[in-house]
């Protein structure tokens, strides 16, 4: 019986990652609760579980009294006590060993349920504590399996299996079991009840962390990423500034022979990246954010709505708006402004000329 218990303990320790001392304490607590169900009035219960000697004992302790006990649950007569321990005396504790094989089925089931519940709680607490330290950071993960129909994947991080849904992957990517990938830890979801780790490669912060990894000037604070907007798998815009007038933030992010930005783009599988010089002047920032389009003027609304009207040359209108409005949407997300884009001279042209129609793009247009 004892050997089977300790073999099971080793297996549980390997599967759950719970340290043996913690696991034993949880099991002892679970067994004690179960014994209490069979002996509800007993005040002294001893559970011995020693993996070194492979000793497993359960016992209740009763005080030896002279004559008939007034509290049979916690007292025992001298004659009865001497059937267990011949040399025992009045006033001493009498230990009555319980046979695990005769342990009530209901009590055993209760012990198992309690142990399982305690281990699950430990695993929940461990998961939350472990990934709170990794929250908002990049980590390496190994792809375990990929569902062929949905594309959803299971990845492992430090031996923990983490669900990696298709919606958090970069569109167009495909994985195979054994692939090692970088993921951004968004955080722990539902930590109080059934916690799970949310990871992403489509999150805009994934791009920020990649640049921090590749650009020493960002890591040490010389260059600062002020804002990021992203359409995963297609394009990102990143606003950067320098805290040192001698350091060009754009050049630092590009790196010698474009090595730094090339490394980021490789990780993003060719996703285009626009590096935008940040400006405290909102109009200038909006103008730069619409790159690669040339902007003639930016008029910011004075009604407090964070909206503006941008005028571009007629030849630049489609470039400013971008394919399906992508460039303008990313600029709106980057700057936090609602942007109306109009071609130069559109106000004086005939209203049926579609090329001069304004494009109304706001930050909310980007999901």
C-alpha cells in the first residue's frame, strides 16, 4: 500500500511540477480532512507520510483515563489502551493506528477530491506567479502541435502548455511541431478561477519588444518608442524619438547596413515597417505619420475632438490613404487623431470628381 502511494507521489510530482514537500503537505491535509469525516469528534489526528522511509501511517490519539471515558472520541480506558500498548499509563496519549485498507470508501474519495483540489489550486497560484514576472515580455516557446483545420496551436513555455489561437498568430504564418518561436506574453487571463496564459504574435507590443531586443539604444533608454500601430502581417508604424541629440533614432533602429530592422522584419516574416520621427507638435507628427505620402498641410480642429484635416497633392491621395485605407488607419492609430484626407484643390473642383473626395479615417476604424 505504502509503495503504491509513493510511486503515485513521484508520478504526480513529475506531471504537475509541484515540489514533493508541498505535495506531501497537501496530501496530508487532504487525508486529515477525510479522516475527520469518519472521526468527526477526534481532536488529535496524526498523518505520517515520509518518502525517504516510504512510511505512511494514519492514527488518532486518545488520552488514557482511569475508568470509563466521558469523551470516547478523545479518551480511552486504561484496559482498552493496554490492548494497543501494554505499558501505557493513565494520562498518556494512546495512539490508535488506522488501517488504510479499512479506510472508509467515502472518506478515501473525499481525500482524493481534496488532494486534487489542493494541487489544482497550487498549480493555479504557481502559474499566476510565474507569468506575472513574464507579463508584457518576449519569451521563447516550442510548438507542440497544430490543429490542421483551425490553425490553433499548443506551445510549451518552460514545460507549461499554452494555447496559441490562430487569432493571435501573424496572418500567413504556419508552424510545425518542434518550431521555436518568440511570443509576447499579454498576461494571465481569469487568474482567480481558471487561469490561462494569453500569448500573441499579432499584438502591436510584440513589435515594440522585438525592437528593444535588437536596438541597444532602445533598451538603455537613449531612443524611445513613443507609439506603435500595427496591422499584423502587413504593416507597422513606429514613432521614435531620441533623448540624446547626437543619436538619430531612425538610424539607430535601422542599424548598420539595415541589420537591426532586417532582423525584426525576418521575425515578422516580411511585415513592412515605417519608422516615424516623433514630434511634440501634433500637426508635424500627423504629417510624418502619413509617410510615405507627402503632406501639404494639417489643420487641427479646435473643438477638442482630436480630429484634423489633412491636405495632400492630388497625386499623393491614394498613397496617403493606402490600400483599403491602411496607411491612414495606421496613422490615426499612431497619433490618436481622427484624420480627414483631402486632395489639394478638391474644394474648387466639381463635386463628381471622386478623386478629390475626402477620406475620413479615425483611430476607431482599426480593430
